[in-house]
C-alpha cells in the first residue's frame, strides 16, 4: 500500500467533511461544472474523487458518473453514501490516475482530475496522468483538473503556525524551489506537489488540451473564509457569485489554495 493510499484510507470522513468546512471551494467548483459540463446524462470519469463529494453531487443531477480512487476505504464510503442518498454511480473502481488501462479510449464526455495532481511529485507522473485522462476523453471532451498553489503552505503557516517557517527551514526551501513538500508526520498532509500558477496552462496545453478557464476555487477569500462559509440565503449566493467571478482574475491565482483548470481535448 502506498503512503498516499494509507493516508486517505485513514482520512475518509475528514475528506468528506472537508468541503463542508470549505463551502466556497465546493460551491465555486460546482458553478464551474455547471457552466462547462454538457447536459446530463453525459458520461463523467471522476479520477481521485475520494469519498465521492463531486461524483454524488453530479449523479444527483443525472450524470453518468464512474468514481476511481486510490483509497479502497474512500470508495467503500462513497458506495455507502450513494446508497444512503439514493444516488446511483455507474462504477466504483480502485485504481491510479497514471494507469487507466481498464477504460477504453474516447469513452467519456468529461474527466475530473481534482486530487491526483496534488500527489504526483514528478513532472513525468503528472504528464502521464494527463495523457491517460486525454486518452479516455471523447473528441473535444472536457477536463477539470485541480492544483494546490505553491504558497498555500506559507499562508496556512501564517494563519495557524507562524513558527513553522523557522522550524522547517529546509522543507520550506525545497518547497519554494521544487514545489514538493514531503510529510513530516503521519498525521499531517501526505507527500504533495504545490504548483506555480504560471506552470498550469503550459502544462495542460502541451499535453493536448485547449484552455477554457482557470479559476481560483476560493476566489479572494482563501484562508479568510470562515465568516463567509457560515452564511446562508441571498448573502451566501452573492459571495459565491463574487468569488467565482474574481477567481478568474489571474492576479489572485497565486494567493489561492486551489486552482481549477478547465480545458477541452484538442
């Protein structure tokens, strides 16, 4: 079992509940999916979708969704949650984003890659995942790929643990130069790759995608979202709409935690 699989096996409920704590990220991402996905019942492959937050939400809308994840426990949770909410997912598959050999070429209308790019530490692995995603997409199919931004760790430290930058100087230097941050303790985030926002569009386009959008999932409230995430009704809707709009502004991309790339297979 890989370190990443072990981590997510132990964090199933945490991962499901994470998007309840970070409601803006979920709402902005769902708005992007609504704007760009073809109509239901288009076929979607959710690669690395964990416990199924997006897979189940899209299946509720009538999409034909297959969930693939590296964590068997996440898949088991998603299966139970789908049953509990009376939602049908097409398949639950244990697998890896870099090897989609179980799927035929050009078999999906859209691919979600909203997780794996965080944990593929080498460029060759990231490119392999993109090539596999492109292979299974139909002609002019859509890809939604998420990345964690390079400075997210520093912003987290400023908010939660300011001493981190002195206590982890070597790890910080490696992060800033390579984007890689290896886990320090078992109960912290697992080994991860933090992207420079300027690398995403060239990476995606060099692997056969035409850029349609690039959106900071937290908009302009990354790390200061707590009060907004408590809102309801018209005020909540207004903040979601504002952050979705401002999240498209490239001047805020480096200050976000997550950046969502929307592209079309060329």
